[in-house]
C-alpha cells in the first residue's frame, strides 16, 4: 500500500487529475478507491492526529494542545464542483468555497470545515469550534481575527465554556503587519496552498476537500518527522603540488 499512499501524495502535491496519474503508480481506480475508503472509515483522520501528537512531542510539547487559532480562507472552485456547494464571498470577491481551520500554536491542524464561500465567518466557525471542543477538550483559549468578533465570542464562552480572544490591529497600523499569535495559522494556509491540488478546490464534496487538506498536512508532518540533519559541506582540501 506504500505505492497507493505515494500516489495520493502525488495528486495532492502536483494537482493532477486522478485519471492522469503516471503509469508507475497503481491504476487510478485502485488509488481513488483507497482514497475514499480511508476517508470513510476514518483512517486519514486517525493517522493525521497521531502524527500531530508526535510532531508536538518532538518539539518538546505535550501531545494535546492547550491553545489554538481559528481563521478562514476563501478559494475558487473548479467548474466541475456542484453549484450547491459553492457560493460568493462578497468581501473577498471570490466565488467558491470557504475553509475554516483550527490549529495549535505550531500551525498544526486541529479541525477543518469546508462550506460555501457565502457563509459568514461568525456562522461557519461554530462547527469548527464545536469539533475542536469535542476532540480536544484541553484547548482552553482560541485566538481569532476581527472577522470573528461579536456574538461568536459570547457563544464560545457560554456554549463551549472557552475563551475566544480577538486579535485586533493597532489603531495606527498602515499596510501589512504580522499579527501576534495569528502568524502561525497564516503560515498553515501558506503550507496548504503550496499544494497545487489545494490552490483551488477541485473536489465534488466539501468532505472530500477536508480530506485533501488532511492529506496535505500528513505529508508536511511526515517530512518534518523524517528529515535528517542538514547537509554539511566538507572543507576544501588544498590541491597537491605537482612535482617534476
């Protein structure tokens, strides 16, 4: 099954269609069957969560986080995506879907929820926060940007019993500046969109989109756990003098 996993990583990283998998991988129907099976039986989520714990422990932290971040990203969809699963984000002028993710302070994924892009941040975030509350009860505080301010803060405190802290821009801020805490989740979005399959949403269902995001994070965490010591350049040796 190693070749099956390699084929899925190839699709996620390069963005190629399933039918266009190179011949040195197993037949594409076999690869896609495993992709859907591992999604349906929860294998992808279990592998992802196990790797996240190991990455955190390798960084000297507890396997389960105590704080996190939430944000959303609107992405365009392919023409093959069903119209009922996409919408128009009037704020960002994007027709497609919106990805809500919750990460820990290292930028590792805790929860993901994909919806139509016309869903407001305050509404779409509730499901992601609820999943995070059920799957990671140790998370006591979540940081978010100003788009999540308002009733969601009170809802999180009353219903979930957790603090949702809004990170606001400085009054005199001009142009782009790195926001405290939130830079980690922005980096996660950068990691994800570096995978060509995720630069746009090609999946027929939001659930498949969520699985693609988890596969991308699995690849990121595997590389982080398996990378060796950086290569070192050996010192140059002086050329031997030729004597006649």
